[in-house]
C-alpha cells in the first residue's frame, strides 16, 4: 500500500518536473567552468560573460564550478558539462594535465572546447591567454623593484602551494629577478597563504621578525597583500614593500594610505566579455585567424589555437574604481 | 514468472531490510533526473560519463567502509591515495624510457602499480598499528595521518602537479573492454572481491564482530589487534587502487587532489547502510548508494545547478538518511522488545 | 491467582498508615505482554523487604514504577509515605526519598569519589555554583556512615568494582532518603563487603530508612530480609516471613514447580587425566595453584570475588599468561600464549559476562555460534561454506534445545538462558577437551539454570571432556561437581568433596555464601 | 588521566588526616601531576620554546609572544567551544560553517546603509551562532545519530546555503570603529621602530572566554553535569539530568563561541569571505585533542586546550622563524599531533595493563 503511494508521488514529481524542463531555442549554449565558484574574481568574470551575452542576444551562459580548487572535482564537473551537450565549454583549468583527456572527449562529442589560462594545452579548440606568465612575473618583479629597490631579500607567497598557475607566475617572477636583479634574493622558499588574510598576515609578521634583510613581499593571490599590509602597518615597517594582486575595490583604501605599495591585477569583467566574444565568433563560423579586434582588449596575438592578450594592469588608488569589482 | 520474481524480491527484502529502500530510491532518482534533464541524462554519452566517474568514488567509498564496519573511520584515504599516486607518478616519469617496446612498458607499469601498493600498505600499516596496537581512536589516528601524509606529499612535490604519464598507463583510465571502461572493470572486480571477503572469508566475518563487540570477539579467540591492522591496510590498499585509477584518469598527481571526495565517501557509506557504530554494512548497498549519489550530482550538473547547491543538497540528504535510519531502527526496536517480552511471558 | 494473592495479604495484617509504599491494582502492559497484572505491593517504613522472582516475573517492572522510570496503566493507586500520587516521574521519586542502585552502577567514572558521592547534592543547593566544601563534607560523612575509606579525589575509574559499588551506596544514602532499592547488589562484592553492606542496611533501618532488596542469592535473602514478596508471571504470589520459608519452598513459589537436582554420575575408574596444572603463579593474581581434572570429571572452583578464580581461568585460556608453573594437557606440557592457541590445544572458556564477553549481541545466532570455528567451515576456494556452518549451528541448537525465531535473528532477541546456551554451543563446536565454565548461570532463571546444569552433567558422562565449573554460588558447585576447590586471595585453600557436611564446611569454614 | 579535576579545597581534608596522610597527599599532588597530559604538554611546549629561543633569539620576545596570543585567538575561542561539546560526549565540526554564516550576517549589517546600532551588529553573530548550534543539538538529540555525522551534514548545509545566497561576495571596507577595535590594544608598548605592540583586544576576548569556561566547567553545576553526561550517559539519565538541556547548552554554547570567533576573525582580517573559514576545523580538533581531551567525552580541561592551541601556533610560528621551508610545515604538525595522541593512548593502555591486582596471600 505504502509502496503504491510512493510510486504515485514519484510519478507526480516526475510529471511536474517534466513540464518545467527547458525547451531548446536558437541561442548558443555556453557552459563556463571557472577554477572555483564563490570568489569575486570569477564572479566578475561571469558577469562579463553574462552582460556580453545579454547585449548580443543569441548566447546562453550557464556556470558550473567546484567550491574549491580541487582538480579532481573540476574534472568531474567538466565531464558532466560535456554530457549536457552544450555548443561550447569555456574552462579555466586548475590543472591542465588533469583535463586534457576530458577536453579531447568533449571535442569528439562535437563541442567547441575553449580553455583559459592553460598554456600548452593540447586538446582545446582555442586557448585564451589573457595573462602571460613571463610577462606577469616580469611586471610584478619590476613593480617590486620600483617599490623595494634592487638590493635585499624578498619572499613570495602564493595562494596554495598546489596552485599551478600561481607557482608558474612565482617562478617567472623569480626568473626575471635572477636575470636582471642579482642584488635581490629570496630569503626563504615559497610560502602559502595568499587566499587568507590571516595566514598572509601571520606569515608576514613572522618573516619580518626572522629576516632583517627582508625588503619586501610579493603576493600572488587576492588576499595576500591585504594581510601583508596589515602586518607591516602593525609593525610600523613602511620599509617592507607590499606588492600583490588584490581585488581593486578592496585594495583601494590600502593603496590610498600606502600600506599596499603596488597592486597588479587583470580585469576579469573585461576578460569575460572578450572571452564571450571569442567563443561566439567561433560558434558562428569564424576562425581563430580572423577574430579581429576584441571589444575590450583590442587586437590579440594569435599563435595556432592560442589567442593571447595581456590584461593585467597596475591598480592605483586613482584608477581602482574603474575596475568595477 | 512475475510471481517468482516477486517471491525472490520478497525474500531478498527480508534478508536485507537495511538496504531494501535503496533500489526504490535509485529508481526514483533516475526517473526524476531523466525527466528533469529532458532525457539527456539517459543518453549514451552521459551513461558513459557516469560509468567513467564512478570507479574512483566507489573505490574510495569501499576504503571508507571497511574501517567503518569495525566502528572506525579512515579520514586519511584521500591523502594516502595522493601520496601513493605521486610516488607512482614519479616512478613512471623517472624510469619510463622513450619509445619503449610493449614488454618493457608492461613491466614498468606493473612495477609502478606494485610500488604504489607497497606504499599503500606501508601507509595503512601506520594507521593500523596505531589503531590496533596503540589503541589510538581511529578518528584521531587518521586525522593525524591525513595531515602527515598530505604534508609528505607536499614536501615531495613542492606543491607542483606531476603530470604527463606515459600513454600506455593512461589506458587504465580511458580504454574499454567490451564497452566497459577498464577502471570500471577494476572497480567491479574489487567490489566483488570485497563482498566475498566480507561474507565468505573468516577475516570478513571478524570485521563485523570487531565492529559490534571487540571484547567478545577477543574472548572468542580472534586476534582483534591483527584484524584492525589488516583493516587499515586493506583500506589503504583500496585507496591505493583508487590512486592507480585516478592517476590514469586525470593523468596527474598532486598533494591535494580529490579532497572534496572525502565527504562523499562518508555519505555513500551511510546511505548504503553501513552502520557508523560498526558491525553492519553491505557492499551491494554501498554500490547502490554510490550510483544514487553519482546520479544526483551528475543530474544537478546537467541542470546547471551551482555546486554549492549540490553541497547543501548532499548535506540535506545525509540528514534525511540519518532520520530515515532512526525511524526504521525505532520500528525494529519496538518489534524486538515486543518479541522479547512475549517470550518472557511464556 | 487472585486467590493466592489475597491469601498472602491475609497472612500479615498491617495497617495502611504505617506503610511507606502502598501500591494497589498496579498493571503494566506492553504490546502483547502483561508485565504486571493487577498487583498490590506494600511494605512498611524502615522495613528491610525482599522482592524475589524469576526473570520476567515483573519485579524489575515494579522497581521501575516505584522509581518513576515508567508509569503504570491507569487505575493504579499509589501511596507513598501516606501521600497519594497520581503520576510519578523519576524526579518525583527522588524528591520523595526513593533511591535506586542498579546492577550496572550509575557512576561517573571520570569524576572523583567525592563528586560521585555528592552528585545529587547539586540539585539541593541554590544558585548555579557548586559548593565544593559542602560536597566534601557530604562525601566524608557519607563514607563514614558505611566505614568506607578512600581518597576523596581519586577518580572512580581507578577503583575496583567493589569499591565503586560502595561509592555508589555511599552516594545513595545521603540526603533525605526514605527508601533504598538495591537491585542485585551483592553480585560483585566479597563476603566482607556483603557483611558491611548488610550492616549498613541495618543502620539505615535504625534511621527509619526502608530497603527494598532484589536478589537471586536466596541465602542472602534469608540473612537480611524481614519480609519477602514473591512475584511470578506478572502477579504477586504472596508475602512471607523468612522463617516460614526455606530454599526449596522459595524456589517452588518462584517457579511454581519443583526442581530436583541429581548429582553427577561418578567418574569412570581409570579415566585419563586431561588437565593438570602445577605450581601456577602470576603476581598479583594467584599463587602456587596445582590441580588436575580427569576425563568426565567436573571440577568446581568456588571463591568470592577477588579470589583469583577468573584470573586463573583466563590464564588457562591464554589470555592472562602465568609467570611460572606449567599446564599439561593429556600429560603433555603446553604453552598457551593466546586464546587462539588455547582453543587449538582444546581448551574452551565460557566467560563470566555473557553480555560483554560471551556474545556479540547485535549479530546473528549463526554468526555467534560459528565465530570459533570459521577456520573449520572453509570449503571450496577457501571460502566459508554457508550450508555447513548452518547445519553445524542447527545441530547445536537441537542438542541444547535453544528456542529461537531463526538462525539469522540477532542474539539479543533471545532470553538469557537461550543466550547462555548459544555461548555454550559456540565453544562446544570447537570440540574442546577441556571446558571452563565461569559463572555459567548468572542472571538466568531457575529452569534455564537447571537445563544448563543437566546438559553439563550429560556432557561429562560422555567421558571425553574435563570440565571446570567456576561459581561463587555454593549450591551450584555442590550439586554439579565431583570435587570442589576453594580459592581465596589467589590461593587454593582446600579441596572439598560434595556430601552431607560439605555445605556446612563451605559456608562456615570458608565463610562463603 | 585526561580529566578536569574538581578544584581541591585540600586543607579541609588534611584537617581530618594525620600528619602521615598529609605527606602522602603532598606527594600525590606531584605524582598526580604526572598522570595528566597537561603536564606533558606543558613540558613539550616549554622545551620547544626553549630550543627555538636558543636557535632564534627573535622568537623569545614580548612582541612575538603577544603576536602568538593574538594569532591564536580565533582557534582558541573555537577550541573552547569544541571542548564543551567534546566533554559532554559529542563531536561537532560544523562550527566553521556556523562562524562563517554568523560573521557574514554581521558583515552585512556592518556595511548596510541603515546604520545598525553597534550592539545589534555584535549580537547578530552571537544569536545566529546559538541558533545554528541548537539546530545541531536538536538533530543529534532527536535522531540519536553520531554527532560527527550530523555535524558534517549541517556543515555542508550551512556553508552551501550561505554560498548560494551570498554568491560568494566578499565584504570589506568596514566602518572605522571596527578597524580600530581590531587593531587596538588593551595596553601597548612602542618599540625601537616606533611600532606599537601590546595585548590585543582579540586576545582579551579569548582570555575572557577561557576564564568563563574555567568557571563554568569547574565551579558550576552545569559544568559538572556536562562532565557527568560525557562520563556515563545512562547514569546521567538516572540522576534525573535533562540530557536535552545539557546538549542544547553545549552545542549552542559552541555556536555562540563560533559567532564570537567569527567577530574576532573579522576584526583581525577586516575582510569577510564566505570561504575563509570552512576547512579550518582540523586545527581546532587537533588543538583540543592535543590538550588531552578525551574524544569520547567526559574528560578535558580548558588549561590543556589552551596549551594545545598555543603548541600548534608556536610550532607554525617557530617553523618560519627557524627558516624551515613551508613545504615541510605540515609534516611537522602532522607528526607532532600523531606523536602526542599516540603517547596519550599508550599511557592509558599501559595503565590498564597494570590493573586487576589481587592481594595474594
């Protein structure tokens, strides 16, 4: 008896759900998979995607993402996204190697597979590079030298020791330093904590105590500089340069008071718009070779399937409001 | 024919009351997902996808289930799998010669897997020794080793991902035999072996006894310490097999890969009828629970539901399962007491 | 039944006014079961009253009702100390001065002696804070009143079971107490401690405190009780004065039938010696133990708690290795490092605590019977042969006539007697040459007890097994053994042969109950 | 013995004793100290501090000590809440999610244009924390499920729902007063660089919580009842204790402290991010367990917990000061946690082996 009831309820539920299932229309369906959801950077990028889609009218964006930067979780989500059979998938890999075989499967299924920030990826129809690690590292180091001088010790903090893109950028910054500024040196190996104000603050305080020769810190990750600036403020050590890449609206007050010396970040909203443009261009029959000018960042460099433009720019107290996030 | 089936189901139902609701739940979930996704859920492509995703989750859930049956828990499965995977990956990359022939390839791959199993056994021995012989509570032991193993992996890899395994190795995670992915076959075989161990080997029976009452088990001539040691070694080896699969499927190893799967394994065990107080659990229940949860997650992803909603839904499902088990348990308890009193009165 | 009850009433006429407890028409029904059926129960202020009955007779239901843990069916009249009570909950019972000491103690092992003793005090004082001085005073005076000497700040978990029980008794008798209910209190006390407990109970009586004493040790009942109420099958059989009763009569009242125990058949002459123990010693456990048991012989070991009897048994079973001395089985010296090794050597041990040591309660009957012989039922592909383990289990279930719903039912669904038979089966299934039974009939009713005894004697008659029966119940060893060793404080004091004066010897010379 | 002892007005006891007893009592104090894990923990911490101070003179400074105290405030406050739940026999690791939800709602009130009164702003997280904590208590009590599993479920529900609703937006740019309190000192010194340092308000909150906790656990009936419940649930029931009320108190007290910890963390970082706290449960669990609390309930002390928290902070702090690469930090922490809990269990094991002594004649 109860089982019959159960079946009836189930059928009702199924029926009610089926009536609201989505019908197909003519819009291109695009799935965007950021590294993780729930952080301002990717939220801004999503907004860029969606605003562009709303302006153009024939794009439909949905966002899937893991709550943390676990590559395995992202792989599973990408697999599910492929099953959804959209027209295109844009993914920002946590770990390119993990996604390679799945990207290949997506292409086999006839989906336009686009990656972002995945240098060297094999199985993408298009890879959008808006940040050249070499250039990012070099720029970061130049900003650092501007603020801290070219003599003395420094340390680099990344968001997580296992975040590949952070590690690459840190490597490039170190490389640039080694080639150009022999007077600088790292006081200790790479630190972890740039995604937590507390950790960044504590590690910075400890470093300042442990190393007299510390002239500055480089933070790769969006909360490091905030924590670092709080640490140097409480130590009254204006001589330690704090160079990072924090969210402009958050960094603004610190930049104004000078406790963050330099902030270098790209504008994810604009990147989102450009990415949406690029994807739509390919979906509507265009090729990579004839992408033309991007709505936001002008003419990109094109090398095979890799479309490159360099989006990061320095955030100052004056221009912080123009970033829109 | 149908009557026969009903009779068979009835007898299965009576013997497996703890998991008898699962086939129905599975059916309901599949039906809802199929309809809600407008049929995309059941397309061949998605089925393949589901099959591809299940093995690592299933293997890790088995790794969680074995200690749970003994009233323990193993929080270190993910970090020990990652350490195993990293060492295998380093071995594969370190010794794999360019353009090696078929024979060498197989030897090297078998060697890497053997190495991975040895690493797993060592990691499991530490857990098992502490739980069995030093009598450290399992939660604490495995919490400690979870931190330790992840730390070791981090120190070895310096945070970097080790990727680009030899093509031949990747076949484990991508090739198919008779339409089934190889790693799915691995999972099915392992699940079958575990089911046989649980029900048809003395050690398997000992597991349940230790979970219900370690003292009485010890008084019955069973070496409880050794059973616990074995338990954590097996758990670790299962995690190691998951590492073999994950390394092949993701083509990379990393200190913090798959950390989000830990909660899923606990949930699957609970849903699958494994009693967290020990003594009860069935591989069949676990497999069904895994399919249910995989279907829910996959379906929600197909529907474009945000992952945080999935997190919350899983949490809600766990509460639901606990509540269901509680009321079911109360029902049994009432029946049992009634029986007991009736007997006393005779 | 009604008649019987009124007969009991008429024997002793007491006025309602003097009664501390006066309950009438008390019933308690559970689905399909009448645990108590229209029972009247009463005793006086300051009376030492015993409540006896078989398992399931309703005596524990009655205790639960008096202590407010459960409520009777509507229609009962409950008068406590002259006040009529409509609904009573645990707290009301405590407020009216009723205290219960359960068999499994209600102590907090992680708290100190003084805190455990004075725990109830927290409810007496006003305000949120603990008055530690009052706690200490209370504890000291309570301990004095039962002459208990312990460090006030010791953790209860570090005490022996007997000490723990005394702590609990000390804790119960403080405050405004009018009735102390003791549920099987002497099970884990030494004779000295039992004497002290009885002295305490008499002191309490002088202070006007009543004691309701539940015990199955009948001789203790005769020693302490002023009146005895007998329950059977949820009804009251009657109220008696101890002098009207003797052991036999009381058993008859409790069971409604006469149980006759036959002595074991004599051991066949020339029966080989199966177990010999020489100068076995273990520091802090027992010293210089030597004895031997022949095939077909039942050797009784009796001695109070703390005599080292269980420690000795555990040594024979490999769980408590001796420091010196030797064990011979069939004349061959063996070393048993573990109980697995002991089992292989042919020793089986039925432990004293069925619930925690003997059985795995939530698991099936089949699983419990076959746990010791899993290695033997391995069939094809080195896998367990389910049909063989099933037929083996059924064989034992028949031989011991275990009543059960199905082999897959959890052991906890069985009655105590049937549970004990499952423990026996699981060890007999190993085909032991030496069977050690440690308190095999604790907490099971008279019939089940009798059937276990009969079975053990039959087993001995087979003539290929040596049995060691450990019990602190003198009658159990007297009725069922060929020879009896008396142990005390780790030593064997004497060997006694059952006979006409054996009982007196045991009771007087060795001060056993 | 892992156990928070009742305070001992020993004098009274001595009055009743002979001189001889008095001596043994005093010896007991010392020998008893060595049965407690707090003593060992203190020795480990002492040795650690001594060794690090010798290697790195920068470690043993007032500034660093005060900094360690400030850093530990967040974990410290949560640890005390977790200790309460542990003592009464539960395991609730959902406090990070509770703290996140509480602090997020506070942050919304802080930056709202409606000018919410300060008192209300501070009461929001506390009330939210208590509410979520009591939800845990109700579920754990009603469903008789292992508390850890209910907690895992609720952790995910709270966290997931907050993320969905907030969309992961970070909140910052708090009012000035909030920043001033976060940076403020109870008393302050100025060092040669002109930097002020001192006892932070955050540390003060932590110390206040610890004092309240000591008072509750040692000197109130409620505290003793919590120990009783964790020691023997059946006996607690028979003594007429309301298990539900005790549980409700313990879990909502943890919720309250989670709310407070949320405030402290927001004061410290001046940023509220929904994903900042979840995942840090294990620091707290490790600290409490290191402090000698029994994972199965009934034993644990505030002093031990504070030592456990400090030990973990000091190790991390010292690892950086000793210039050990960050890659190795987790190995050290894992090894210390494992070693410590193993020693505790081993001692309990050996103690049990010694039991069952009969006075052999």
